[in-house]
C-alpha cells in the first residue's frame, strides 16, 4: 500500500544528499527547492523493483561515476538493500585504510598486472577494492507505478531496468504490470534520447507482452502512430556488446534463481529515440 510512502513534490525538491554523500557538492550555498544539499551530478540509472539489489551491486563497479538508484515498494526488502550497500561501503573503506597503512593483503586484477588492495574474510574469501566503492548506488522505497515523475525530470535518465517483474498472470491483474502503455510513456519522458530501457523476464508470455507494448504489431498500427514511435529495439549484436545486459542476466537475485532452475531468460532492450519534430 502507499501508506507512509515518502515522495518529493517534484524532482527539484528531492533530497538525495544522504544517499550519495561522496558526491555532495562542496558548495553548501547550493540547495534543492526543499533546502537540502545538492549533489555534483544527477541520478541517471534506475532499477525499478530492485528487490535485494543484486543488479545495483553488479553495476556499481562497471559505472563507477554514474549515480544509480533501486526503487522498491516492500519496506523490509528496501531495508535489506540499504544495509547491504552500507556494509559494502564500510568494507571498501576498511580496505582502503588497510592499504594506506600498508597492512592490507593484495589481489591481482583480471589482467594479473596491477596489485589491488584486498581483504580476506573469516572463510578465506578475498575481496578487492572496486572502482566507485559502492558510493554510487542507493535504494529508495517507492511505488514507481505512481510516483516516478516525482523523482526524475524529463530526459534525466540514461538507463531504466525492469528485471524479472512480478508476472501478474491473470488477465484481470494485467493492469498491475509494470510495463504498460501509460507507464511506457512515463519511461519515455524520464529517459533521454539515446537512453536505454532494459527488460528481462523468465515468463515467455510476459516477454511478448513487453514486445507488444514497445513495438508496433502491424503496418496499420504503425501508420496510426503513437508513443511506440519513441522506441527502437536493440539488435542481438548490440545486446552482446553491452556489459549491462550480462550483469542483468546473471546478477539479480531472481536471475540466479532462474539459472538454478534451468529456466529461460528473455531479454529485450529498447533505445529511446529522439523526440519527433512536430511541425
Ligand atoms: N528485480 C529484482 C530481481 O531481478 O531480483 C526483483 C524481482 S521481484 C520478482 C519484483 C520486485 O518488484 C519485488 O521486489 C516487488 O516488491 C517490486 N515491485 C513490484 N511493484 C512495484 C512498484 N510498483 N514499485 C516498486 N517496486 C515494485
């Protein structure tokens, strides 16, 4: 339910300061419309229904300078994500301190060329310092079906992820799906031209639902035109070249569950095209 859901009255009122303290603008005279400290950059990647945060944690070192947020409606799940990210940041800080003091272990990077600070836990797993130190990811509790435009301005986002959305199998529940005509218009509003909308599901029927909601199904429909003009699907070659697709396919908690059960994963990514010129 939406009871006690906090949301800003506009993106300009949103207080991100506690989410990304490493990215605070040092100029304290700059404030949001609500009077909070500003960040040096905007949040530009959103994971809708982030669950336990596996995607964010996987993407964090890949896009260390990009601010990313997971949005999750369940309180307990969001609390888990928040403490998970906090623990990762603390661990990174500990590693860096150990490296500065010269007491840390080291690990080799993937090319086996550079030694990086690392730390060994009780069971002997070695963890290395990762780019970005997880300072660039955070989670907020939100119902994205209702309040997305409260958080993000037009063209603010470069990527939106919808990973393994709740399938709502029954036809009378389809209106609860997180991909729909009206929500896709909101995603198109928040994404900048060239931005990407990532989807993955293990439910084949939902995959077709996704395709139907982003692509014209007939010449007649295309001639009529509409919001689908704003989307173009990425080719298999483009998907293979995008490391985010790989992370999305293997790092979310749901994707791991599907792998364990030898299930199928259906991926579709759509590029937000430029706004049409109305003449
Ligand atoms: N994306 C994660 C993954 O791949 O592991 C979680 C997938 S889980 C099946 C779907 C998640 O979406 C749940 O955690 C659910 O609470 C969340 N969710 C559903 N509706 C939502 C909404 N309107 N706003 C935010 N989160 C929502």
